[in-house]
């Protein structure tokens, strides 16, 4: 597996009592059997070990240890020893960093500006902007690989950088390409679901209207076409969709992601920067059709108006229809799982991955995050023992370019980066270790290591390293190949919900991170926080967004954001 040079140190999890202690901040730093080599310099790296796992980091640490085996980072050491520790999610660990030995962290759900103000992170400007020649990429810098919106955000108001993005992720519809091919579910130019390949010359042109971009060919372009696809699946004995009934934030995040796509990159920058003109604000409704305001300048004072955009309304309407439409009494999903606290995201992944294995109706699509394949590794490993053709390295899945409302023009897929990620250096780091820390962080951000992350996790890092990636010859799962190809197709139009606007940056919890706050909606005196629960109770998408506008009004904005 891994050599002794890479050791995991999570002593707290050795007993139930220690696990309970760890929930409030673990300070038991030495694992049974862990040996510190005094002839080497130690480096402690904390990692949020959930959907993306830690195999990528342990493998990279192994390679770095070999690379640095003759390095003298102090007068009395040669080489390095790296310990990879599991960490809680950022919002949970922020107040317990004093009881954690991590000097470098990889985490998510981090309120970056607040962490800086609290003194949790140290200045790494020279690491991020410094030349990467020492690690083999002369003339390159981590900063140069960051997208413009990320450069602006992570370069704090004092001109210094205290962190950089970690992974890049979104919620969406994952579709089983093998199942689509087997059941001829790709759409032809006449609107029939009759094709076994997206590259068939008779395939429809997809949401972007461009036949030359095959990544969305044969897929539904409009909401009506998507519903027709689901109807066809039911008629052919398939279950169109699954998702977790327990973790309603998955469906709320999906709606957020779809709203960002439907509003588009420019409108989202107005929303997060609180400047520019919005073209998508809903003034009223004509039946179920939004009536828009005229072009509206957005400032710090009226940012609440961005709650009610056409993108958000139509994303709500799309999901409302997914859970309410039926064909001869059959829904698009398994009704018993919709609100079941026993049916979590791992259950949904398991049912989706086990297509052709469990004897149930095969499920064509999963609402989840792009990390699903890495997170479902245990299931893939289990079923591939008896049938190697079911392994993650063989099975074909894709992140579906989403449809748009009927009557809209062509729309190119964009996606929303949802997880507020960070790679940073904590106040635990001493000056003595900064040369080692610089080399390690820069090493992890070479193109070869960024690509290795993708090859290990089948997901992406939030940097520009894919433009020249040889997808077909890379060591990638079919899902990773599709994800890389999709990102190459999207280009720079990834929506990052980040901003240098102080009002927005200081209130990311209320404005983005807490989906229950984002989706607060007051309807007939009751406040809903999760669209799926409201829709299941008969609330319409139209009433839900009107309730969101009612809740997030000028008074709310003044009292919660501007105060």
C-alpha cells in the first residue's frame, strides 16, 4: 500500500470515548505505532476525508517524500516525514484548530475571510505567487493557474493571500451512459429516444444547439424533452431518478446549481459582486410566466433583489415537476425513499451503481455531486469482484449538461462551484518549516500532481490544468474522462460564489453556504427552508419563489447583511 514514510495519525478514532472527544477537538496526536523519525523534518497535513477521500493525498505525499529524500530543511535533518490526519469539515473545525496539529489543511465549507480575521491562516503569498522552478515548473506559479474570480477573492484586502482553492465540485444529474446506450435513450433529430450513441450522426444537437460539440448531443435540450425522456424510461421499465431522502441539502444544492446555469455567468457575477446590471429579476407573474423588471443596477443597498431571478424560478419549477409528474400513477423516483431519513446519499449511490446487479428496476440518473464515483468506491469494489465489467474503471457515467425552459434559445452548460474550499497554512506552522511547506504545496500544484488528483478521485481541482490534458490516453475512469471533457468544453465560465465585495464576503453563510437560509420562503405565514419538503406538501414553484422574495426583502437585507 503506502511506505512507512507516509503514516496516518488519527489517534482519536481508536476508541468510542476518543471519538466523542474528537467531536469537540482532538488533542491526542500520537497514534499507536506512530514513530517520529528525528533525523527527518515532520509535516502534518489535515484533510477533510469525505467524498474526495485521502488516497490522493497519501499518494502525493509518498511521491514528495521520495522527491525530498535528500533535502536538508534544517541543519540536523535530511528528508521529510509526512503525516496525513483526518479533519472535520471546515465549519466544524474552525474553533478547534488549537487542538489540531495540522500545519497545512485541505478542507471545505470554510468562511475564508472570517478565518483570516480570526488569525487561523498565515500569509502564503510567496508560495502562491512564487516561481515553481524548484518543483520542475520554471516560469509557472500557482496564482497563474487560478481562475480570475478566484485570484480576486483569495487575494485578501491587504493584498496578501492566505489560501487557495482545493477541489472543484458541483451538484447535478449524473447519468448512466451504459444504460442510455443499452436502452437507446439518446434523442434523435426528430425528438425520438431511439439512439445508442451521442455521436450518432442522427443525434439531436443538445442544449447548446451545436452539432460539433458532441458532449451534449442526444440529450434533452428543453424541460419538456427531459420530462419526455423520463416518461420513456418509465415505459421501458426503468426508474428515471434517485436521490437521497435524508440529506435534503443535496436537492437544494442541485437547485442552486441549476439556477446558476440558467442565469448564466454574467448574471451570477452581478449577484456575487453586488455590482452591475441585472436582467433577470422577477417583478411579478402572468400566470406561471415571470414578468421581469427592466435592467436594474445592483449595489450593496439592494442586493436582496437577486433572490428572485428567472434562473432560480425555473430551477425550482424544473425540480417541482420532477417530484410531482406521474405516468399512470408512477413517479420519476422511488416514492418510499423521497422523505426517508433511512435513505441517505450512500444508499442512493448504491442503488444507482448496482444497475444490472440488484434485480431492481435499473436507475438511469442520480442527483448528487461529482464526487459520487470516488465516494461509492466500496460498492464498485464489491460488485467488481465477481464481475470486473462493473468496476469504476469500466462503467461509463457522465455529468449531464442540463436542459433549459421551453422557448429559450441555445444555452451552453456552465456549473456552480459549491463547496467553498481551501488549501491553507495554519498558525501551527513555524517559520522553520516554511521552506518545506512551500515546496510541498507547490509540488501538489504541478500539472502532473493536479492530474494525478483527477486520476485518483475522478474529480477536478480548481485550477487551469486541463486544456492540454490527453483525455483518451490519460489514466482516467470513463466518468473522469467525461468530466474533463465537459470542463474543457465549459472553459472559464465556472461560477464561483465568491466575491471581494465586503458585504457579500462577510455574509457567505446567509447568502450562499447555508442552503436552508438561501431557500427560506414565507408562504401563508409559514417559513419553509427546503424546497423538496414544500413541493411534496403541494407548494408550487411560483409560490415558493414569491415566498423567497418576501422573506429576503429590504428589511431582512438591512438587518442581516448591512448591519
